[in-house]
């Protein structure tokens, strides 16, 4: 009788400990799972299109615009200022280039080097790009400047996600 009582007490304690441990583990793991899975469920809002003006604001010469994007990554929200070099192509479509150099990520500027007029120039390592973002062969970048997705809606130009520029390099 005494043995039975001791075993059942031990068993009870084991169950109680397992229950408490399981409860505590669930309490710790659930937030971790939510942290990991929430962003996947919520999706990223950074890919939203942002209005940057009227298409008529842009002509054949690249014009720099700055715009803010609101990014929500799970619980973390932030506002980032981005910029684009925008021009209207001969066929009337809009090309919006990212100013981030494809060599090591410095910022390029349009028409700032007296030695290389009418080009995008990266001051970090003398990277050069032609007017539609084509990298100039023989300079450090090995890819053309990325471009933003564009959309014209209700008389406004919207920029979206950055995508690779399909234009090949050109000789300078
Ligand atoms: S970062 Fe632009 S040329 Fe190196």
C-alpha cells in the first residue's frame, strides 16, 4: 500500500513536471514561431507602387526624383527614402533607373564627370553607364543599372520594385 502511494505520487509529480515544462516550452516557442511565420503570412508591403509625379514631368533627359517607401516586415515598420533617374524613351515609355552602382553599391549621378558627359558616373571607382543604364565595358561595373517597375494610372507615374535591366553593356 505504501509503495503504491509512493509510485503514484512520483508518477503524479512526473506528469506535473512534464505538464509545466510543456506549458513553459509552448509559451517560449509560440512567440518564436509567430515571429518566424508572421512576415510570411503578412507579406511585404515594400513592393507597393509609389506615385512620383505626372509622366509629363519627364522628357528625354534623365531627371532625379526622390520618394519614400513605407516598409512593413512583420512587426517592423520603417520609412526609407529612395531615388530614381527617370526619362521618357523615344517610344514614349518611361525608364526609371536605380542609382545604385552595380559594382559595389555607391550612388551614381547623371552627367557629373566633365570627362564623360551624358553618362551616369560612379565616383567610387570611375564606373560608367550610358543613358539607359547600360554599363560601359571596360569600367568596373559588370551589369547595367537596375530599373524600377513602372505603371501609369490616372495620369500619375508609379514606381514599384527594382528589377534587372535587360540592356547589355556597351563600349564607351
Ligand atoms: S562602386 Fe561604382 S564603380 Fe565601384
